[in-house]
C-alpha cells in the first residue's frame, strides 16, 4: 500500500505538497471516483489513477547529475530554441526536471529527477539543504564585505544571507570566493554581491548537499550512484526532522506551560 500523494509525486505529477492540493481540490480520481482524503492509500497496480481525467502512470524514478555549461537554460521548453540543460542527459522515457536552477550565465552542478517529493525538499529553503558555489568577483572584497554576506543583504524579497563565505585567492583584479547558501532565490549570489559593488564574473555551483560536481566534464551527465542517492535522501530527511522539531517547539510556546 502506498499513500496517494506519494504515488503522484513519484510519478512526476508535482511535489507531494502540491499533490495534496490537487487531491483536496477534487482533481484526482481513483477508479473514476473523486478522492479528497489526503490519507488515502492504494495499491497502484490494482487501481486506475487520474489527475484532471488524464491517466497517471507510475514510472521508475531516475536521478541524474549534470554539469551545465554557460548558455544552457534550466527549463523544459524555450520558444527561442536556446539549448536546454535537459538536452545534456541521454534520451530516457521519464520526463525529468531540474532541481535547483542556474541562470543562463552560470555553470555547474544540476540534479535532474522525476522524484517530485525529493526535489521539493532539496529546493525549498525551509529544509536548509546547502548549495556550494565558487564565485569570481570583480575587485577584492574586504573582510567587512564578507561579514555583510553572512549578516544579510536586503533584496526585493527581503533579507538574504550566506551560511558560509571564504576567500580563496586573488586572480589579477578579481577574487575567487567560496559561498554556501541554503536558500536559492533567483540570481541570489549575483544580486547580493552587486549590493556590495562587486560584479560576478563567473559562477559555478560545485555541490548540492553531499553531492559534488567533482570531475564530471562540462556538458556531460551521469546517473546518481545508490550511495549518493542514499546520502541525499538522508540529508533531506534530516531537514524534515529539524523542521518538525521547530514546529513542535513553536506549538509548545503557543500553548503555554500546560501545552508544553
């Protein structure tokens, strides 16, 4: 038996949370009947499942590591016909999507999967999965500049900050930095450094959680190993447990001493 929302997420419909919303909205049917109970369990091989009357077929979950070059887009379709990061993996039956986007001018590590539940946990800031970047910036940031990145910089969405920052080396009139984030807003690093008057010249993501880019050549892809997948799932679950503990503490404070 498998929970309906988990089955839909693993089939690539959406994240588990989004699948809950689809179920609650009455858009999911099992054997032709609308199901709204979020706790519904089923045996996929014995039932017909559909979303908006379109049949959902369970598919094998796949996980790929990709080294995205500059100039590729992290989307499944581009009207202008520009190259897509998904073009870098071999032709497969499953429809995969990128985990953690990189803008067109950036390069480095991408994960691609049809596992919507895991993708959600890796991308959402509340699970605090770290992403590591090597960044070449114009000029020579001072210790004060690096501290500002740690303390937080105000952007349109609010205050954002790095988890860790380290100066690696100077390269002429530029400087290489190693920056670790656990958020992931659009062009976050570029915008943070622009606030400090340091233009980003190059940006390469080298790790997502325990998964490292390592020596994978630019423009190439490989399957995630079972050991890597296990480590990635453990980190995602650790984030879930931490979030649950924070919620429990918050609930205890709201309920007062008796509730606690």
